[in-house]
């Protein structure tokens, strides 16, 4: 009985640690900063940021309105 309780506490602790790691991994994405970093800055640029997968990757597409 004591062994089951101990294993249950260990399991709950591991799940809690994994949940905390996942919460801390989430970051706010500043689309404007990413676009100015990766797109060529000019007055005619249009940058779109597409959400990525669970690994934190994002797709940035730069469109130059002067060159359709």
C-alpha cells in the first residue's frame, strides 16, 4: 500500500513538472519584430507571420507590394 502511494506521488510530481515546463516554454511572439528582422525593410513591404507547429517554428512570408 505504501509503495502505491509513493509511486502515485512520484507520478503526480512528474506530470506537474512536465506541465510547468510546457507553460514556461510558451512565449509571446512579436510579429512586427520578426518581420523587421527577416523581411527587407522598405515602405512597400507587407509581411505575414503564420503560426507554426508545437516545436515553436514559424513561417514568415515577405511580400513587396511594389513587385507583385
